[in-house]
C-alpha cells in the first residue's frame, strides 16, 4: 500500500506503441512529476494484485492521492499534475523501451487502434478508494 500514497503513478499498456507514446507525452508535459510504469512490468505487480485482472487490462490506471483511478477518471488528476509541473517539476525517469509488437489483447496500431483505445479510455471509469484497498490486502 506504500505506493498508493506516493506521487502520481500512471500505469499504461507497455505492449502498445500508441500507449507508450501517450505515456511519454504525459511524462514530458508533467515535467517528470508523474511516474510511468508499464502495466505488465514487474514494478506493476502490486497494482495487478489489487484490481481484477479482466478490469485491469481494459484501461489505464493512475494512483493519485490515496486512490486508484481508471479510464476517464485519470484525465483530471493528470491535468492537475501537468499544471503543478509548471511551477515544480518532478524527478521521475522514464526508462521503458518502445514496444516493437502490439498487445495481443487489444488493438493498438493505426487509426482503428487509436479509435479503440480512445473509446476504451473515455467509456470506462473506476475509482478504488483507499478503504477498498485495505480490505484487499
């Protein structure tokens, strides 16, 4: 649960080239305030254990101020961190390599991949409160 109270952490599909580019843009715009972690990396193991795997794969997730946000609910907290980054940049690195293959689960190439991922982000949302997290541990 220690990760839930840290600075903002964005979990993106690290098998998706489009998602990689968007995560990198978020990291740059926030001036390194948002920590970026691939959803299927070893670093994301703790969040995969907190969220139902089927639901986990359907949208990006953001840990922010003791809550886990999914889907369109991540947009406002990300915008807040971008604005805060104007005055106080962060120091998180972004070391993930660009994915050479597409996710086997969801489309991510071309216009159809962009439309699918955008629709997936905007049509789904979830907030997991800190109290729910305590019960799952």
